């Protein structure tokens, strides 16, 4: 493994390639293009609007993250991607119906110029949707080669110095580890045999990693979370990160649950349900695809509360998650949480959370941050699993044998300390005793 180093400058254009130009992908691209014209602010983006403390509180050094670490400027981002539908990004954004006309029309020209490349798609993995704009090359290995050709052509035509890939496509059906996922040799053989256990997202990830293109997984699919592709990422010196963008209901869980645990409050039950009407909701209406999402969402509380360590507080907690397809709401997801907690002397209390969120509005800044930060990682010789980016994911990928950290506040400390480390600044422990006594 290469030694981590101070990042090299972010020179030239960065191509952001997106499998899945649907609600999230088009909202992200439209937002960045609007920001380039001064028509919008990057609200929700930690890299653009967040600040990071350096040194002691008395030093009052709190630069913007983008002024502290050498990130690619917004103006140097170029966009492309793949989709099973032929609509250009403007047309796809109109279909997604997330952004209003007043926001889309100001960047219509830029969005119309971005046309999707033919996608790698397998209906058995996403049974509730289908489209005509798909690759028909022979084997899955041939399709991976075709994706690599797409990347080379995009990079050349757009004069990009570097590329990153962020998966914004649908949740695939549930897949478990198999022997073909154990090493790159068996994985490549399975690719050439078009093995059914290799999902389309794995084909994209393989192609990206072979090209040395950082890959972030915004869905709960297995994708790069297999030994074969972790091995390939290390072999090619490429960062990988995943999985499943942390947006609405799970974002709230990773904010609330650490607070209950910190105050040693018990939890009897946590019932979560959602209604969602966009293409993602339609996909998740299939039980096989919902299972992939359910596993991702259920694991959050288990790892935060650690019932085995705190049996009197969480051993008997009942956790239920439901997602219901409801077309009238479109991208405006509504989630309800009923939380049964107990406190001093076992007395019961309840908390109700009704979050009327906009899924793609919450996801778009995550796509921006992951594109910029995985590129930063690549320029810092960081390869393989990037656990420091757990802040952005529902089900963070970790090294084998490590449980994922879901507490959003601990995730933020890890994210900030990694940046400080890269830039040669002291890590901050928040001990603070040095303000009060000599150490």
C-alpha cells in the first residue's frame, strides 16, 4: 500500500461520471451548474459551506473546508453518465420533477448538452423499471470494457485531467457474498462467463477501478463491498467508498440515537415507515429490492446502541422499517418514526418524528462532497476503503473485521481529523484540559 501523503494540487478539470441520471443525478448536476452561474448556494455541502477548526479554540482558526484542503473548484467540474433512458439531463430532470422550472430554465442549455451513454442493465436486478438505452455487448466482461471505452472517450472529449464515479442509480436486488466475489481472478472469470451473481453495479465498479477512477456507492448494493474489488482497488491505488447515501430517515436516526445513548436512556422500540413516489420508490416496491435497503437501514441502530454492551437499555429493542410506494408524493418523501424510550426508574416516554423531506435535495450535496473528497483521496495516495467518508453513508464500508461507526458526530470527528492529518495540522481530541491546567 502506498504511503498517504499531502495531497497534490487539484489542477485541470475533474470529470464526474454518474451511473443513473435520475432524480438524484440530475438534481446534483443542475445545482452545480446553477452555482457556477451564481444562481444557487451549495447548502448541505460540508466541503463548500462547512468550516473546520484548526489548533486551539483561542487561535480562532476556522477556515472553510474548501479553503483548507485542495479541492477541485466547482467551475472545473464536468458531468457525464449512463442511464437506461435516452433523455438528456434537462429532460430527465423535468421527468424527475424535483426542481421547479425557474431553477431548471436558467441552466437548460448546459443540461441539454449532457446526454446519457448506454447503460449496463439487467432487469432481474431491478424488476420494476426498464428502458431502451442499454449496452448489448456480449459478456459482462465485454460490457466492462465498453464502459472503460466510454470513460476514455469522455475524458478526452472534455479535456479532463481526472475522473471520479458516483453511483446514483437504483437499489439492486439483495445479493450475498459468493465464492466468485472472493478474489479478482475468480471475479474476472465470472465476468467473462456473465455469472448471474455479478450485479450491474459491480460491472461499473470493476471498470472504474481498472481505470484508476475513484468509486462511491450511493445505494445499499453490495457493489465494491466484496474482497475481489477491494483487492483491485488496492492493486490500482484507487479509493472506494460506500454504501447508501445517508439522507432522510436514517440521517435523523444517526442524529437522535447517539443522543439517547449518550444520556443512557433506554429504547423499547423504534418503528419507521416511509412513503415515497419517485422512481426509487417504484424500484423499492419490489420485495427483493426492498430487502437490500432494509438491511442497510436496520443495521444503523444495532451498531449505535450495541445491545450486547448495554443489555439493560437496548437488549429487547424492537426495530421495524417500512417503505411504501405512493406516486402522488413524487420525490417528496414523508417518514414517520415512533420511538418508545424509558428513563429514570423505568418510566416510559415517546418521541414522534414526522420528516417531510426531499430525498434528492438531501442527496445532491452528498454527491458533490463524495466526488470532491474521493478525488482528494486519490491525490493523497489513499486507496481501498475510505472509512473516513462514513459521514455520508447509511451503511459505511469498513475494513474486514471492523464494525461500522454510525454515530454521525463521531463520523464528523473522523472526517475532520483525516483532513487535518492530510494537511499536517494537529488532530483535535476535544480534551481541553490544557486551557485549565499545565499538562
